[in-house]
């Protein structure tokens, strides 16, 4: 299963608005704050994982 399919599978279990907000904040460099919803946390951590995977793939290529 590719990374995007894994994200879609994870997101299906959460409030999508909060999940996407967490992803966007991570992508935009907004520091994570405690006390957010489980859906927000899941989106934030999923985006962080995606960025780490993409970074590792980029490093292997170059």
C-alpha cells in the first residue's frame, strides 16, 4: 500500500476536518500544541511521517 493510501485509511477513522487541519499545520510549520483532538493529533503525526518518508527517499536518490 502506498503512502497516500495509508493516509486515506488512517483518516477514515477520524473527524476529517480536524485531521486535515493537523496535516496542514504540520506542513506549514506550526508547532504542535497539546490538548488538541485525537483527529488533529493523528493528522499532524501522519503528515510528519509522510515528510520523513519523502525526505528519506530524496536522500537515497541523491
